[in-house]
């Protein structure tokens, strides 16, 4: 069997853990600093119901609502439906 010094094993383990922590916190492993957490502009949203209360006029005028919202927010915007985000291209 291998004769392993417990101190060397502990030091190696600590060094690996520190290296992993430093790597994950560094910006070198990311494509760009601002790439994470960048979402398209969105309507205001509420818990559980999301952006649905801000749809004015009901289902009959839904296409017009999205077109007007696209004019304000741009061709791609976020529409929060409850617990998920939907990206709506123009």
C-alpha cells in the first residue's frame, strides 16, 4: 500500500479548494464582464402573476399591446409570466 503523509494530503486538498475558489471568482473564465445577468429590457413585474396585470385591454388587443411595448422597449424585451421569463422578439 502507499505510504501517504496525512499533512501532505491536507495541504494538497486545501490548495485545490483555494485554487477552485479563486478561479470561480476571477473574471478570466468569463467571456465578458457584463455577459452574465444581462437581460433585455422588461415590463414591471409582480410576484406570482409577473407582467400579466400590465396587459391592458385583455386578449383581444394582445398583438397591439406587444407592438406598442416593442416601440417603447425595443425589438426584444422580457415579458415575465409568473416564475419564468419569456423573450418576445418584435
